[in-house]
C-alpha cells in the first residue's frame, strides 16, 4: 500500500527532527521539487496540489513542535528563503512574492500560508530536508552532518537530510560536550 504524499512527508520531517534532536526555536530548511515528487524532471512540472500536501505535513508537524520552517525557493529566485517573521525578527528582507514558475510551488504555498511571511536571501538552519535534489546546503549552519533516513522518498523524489553541529575548536587539551556532537 502506498502512503500519501502527506504521510510520507510527515514521516520524513518527524524522523529528521527526532534524529537531529531539534528543539523549540530551531530552524529547519526545506528544498523541494514538486516536479521530482510527481515523477518529472526538476523544474519542468511544478505542482501546486503536491506542494499543498507537502507544506501541510511540514507545517503541521513543525508548528506542533515549536520549530520554525524555512522553505527554499528555486534557482530563479536565487534559492531565497521564505519563512515567518518570528523566525528571523531582525532579518533584512527582500521584495519578491514566489510563484510556481519563479520560486517554486512549495515556496509559493509557504508564502501564502505563513503568518507574516518574509523572504530573505539566506538563512543558517539547524537541519534540513532536500526533496528532489534541490541543493539546500547553502542554507545550513557550518558543519553539516548527513543523515540517512528510513523515510527517504516522497512520491518519486529522493529525500536527503542533514543536521548541523557546532564547530570543534581548541587543541589537544580541548574537551567537547558529548550531547551536541
């Protein structure tokens, strides 16, 4: 039995948040090609209906945990980020409204659904999901750690995941906090 796009997405975000040990106030970035999810080549078949299912699953879950959701736009908007003002209260915003063919369907859905949406050029997220090879690495904090998820597909798209950890500093005498490795 095939799980719905909503269920697959909810399972992937739940596994990421648990594996990455995300807490209230953390930020998770999502890149998504709805074209890839429905079995087409990235950037060729944007699907607002698919984006709605994915967004609802992501937002329902992250909101329930107090985690901020940040959605990456496509390359036509230089992979800008759509999030809520509360996530980045002092960020310098840019003036653009994502559309399915200039921003992507998921970013468009996020912009129309968020409470006080903003678009920023970059973010430094604590973890992320890349749904369909959208290249989210530029929006993760330094020292990204790849995660191998059991829930690694949504529709026809491959899902890649990462968490971040603080940089190690010091020398031979340094001691590190085991819980944040």
